[in-house]
C-alpha cells in the first residue's frame, strides 16, 4: 500500500517472520486440544506488539489502527485463535485503558500488560445482552470507598488467563448510565466461570466473568459514572476494523494453501493447476482477497487520520469476514475431500472465520448501523 510508512512495513515483516516461526507450527495442536499458546503470547511482549497502540511512556509502540491491523493479518494467517486473544488483550484491554483511564491507572496497569507479564480482557457481553450492548445489567453500586458489583459477563476472550479485566457495568437506571471498572484477578467476589467450548477459534480461551458482591475500589472506576457509552462505541470502531484484519489473514492463508495444493495434487494425470476451473477459483479468491485488503487498509489508514467514524468501520466489519467465509468455503471445495478433513488447514480457517461474522457486532447489527446512517433522512418521513 502506498501509504504504509517504513516503520509499518518493518512491523509487517517482523510479524510475518514471528508468525511463521512461533505461531504457525503450533496452530493445529492448539485447535485440536483447545489450548492457549501462552509461550507465543508472552513472546509477543518481547516483540513489542502487545501494546501496539499504547504510548511509549508506558512501554507501548505508540502506533495506530493501521499498524494493529497489519499485525492482525500476519498473525491471523498463522493462527486466528491466538490472534483473537491478541486482539482482546491489545485492543479491548490495552487500547481502552490507554484512551480512557487516568494517568495513575495507566501507570499502574499498562506496563505489565505491554510486556505480557499480565494478560488483559474486556467484559461487555452478558448472557442476555450481546448485540444490545447498552442494555447490559451487571450493576455497580457505590458503598463508601468501594463499589459492589453483581452480574455475569459472557463470551469473554482470555477470561481464564486474564490478570486484568476492563469491565462495563450499569450504575443507574437510564439506558446510558454505564460505567467502567478495571478489575484485578483475586478481587473479593470476582471469579471466572466455566470455559466455553466453541466451533472455531479453539486456540483462544473463552469463558465467563462472575461478580457476586464483588468489592472493587473506587479508584478503579474509569473516569466518572456514566462516561462509558462514548468509550464503548469509540473502541468498537477500532475493534471492528482490526478483527477484519484477522479475517484478511485467513483469506490469504486460504489462497496460499490452494496455490500450494493445486501445484501438488494430480487428477487425470495432471496437476490441478492445469485445469481451468481450478484456475478460475484461485484467480477469483486471490482477487477478492486483494480487494478486501485495499478496502480494509484504506479504512484503517483513514481512521488514524481522524477521517472516518462508525459507518466505514461497520462496512469493513460486515464485508470482510462475510466474503472471507466464502473464500474459505471455496478453498475447502478446491481441496475436495482433503479440504473437509483435518489433514489440511482450510477447514480450521473456515471454522475460525465464522466467529468474525458474530463477534464485535454481528453482520445484522452492522447492516443496521450502515442503513440507519445512509437512510437517515428517509427514515424521518
């Protein structure tokens, strides 16, 4: 891309090598066993990417959405599950704290999150509230020098391993009376519930955060009571862009796998690469992937320039994962019976990508956001 800086190009190269050597060789194992590649995650801290958007004074890289999306693509090619955990840590926890926390909170929490000594997560979704994020019911009540929190957070990436959780709660009865707290592992009344077993992203741990009269110090409140709707919506924009980066990595991995397979597999005495139908499938998959890349990186670049808002973020979140599911299914089809088996990675890539059509806002919610803005005037009549 013409707008990539030298620093961003170098980041891309470094992350590609890291993914090839530290992530890809273990992806199948962690998917099969539903385990977390802690070793590679900790090495991401040494690589300097766990705080990709955090300021250098806290140990971060001080980069933006485009840089984070580059990392997501390179890691996503190798293991989307681990990359989802990376996103939950770096974008949902670290980026939120960087943008919304007080100076004292940043100094306390960011350095260990950036090095990987601590792992972060975010608690937004609840058993009855997923798409309706501002309808959450986990409640915080102030009692002297602390808040008492009750409720359950569901579908939380990194729940079982998190030392720090960035958690949204309700502090009033109005729809927008939402507040955020930094929760630490071991706080009284806070526990992690059962692990959730999933169709895909099996290399990314998912669980529940449970609050039963949890006692959280007043100083762990982010900003003021009722500040959090704006924080939530703003961070969702960068989350939607960067999660599309994981899908882009999946698409490229599918294309690479198909090219390799077409050159090796023989039918009717010839390599598959000689058959026009195979050529058509590969050409279309590669073209679709490049089209998505240019769309996604342009939006990420413009986000860093302050030129876009919720709608372009929703557009990439809608279209990239949706098209990548098609690309992954085409890759399975090209591989035939082998594509449907676990002998080749394309079935795992398809399973992993499906989550990206659901997490950070479903396709249907993205359509609602886009249509509401585009038809704003028409809807008034």
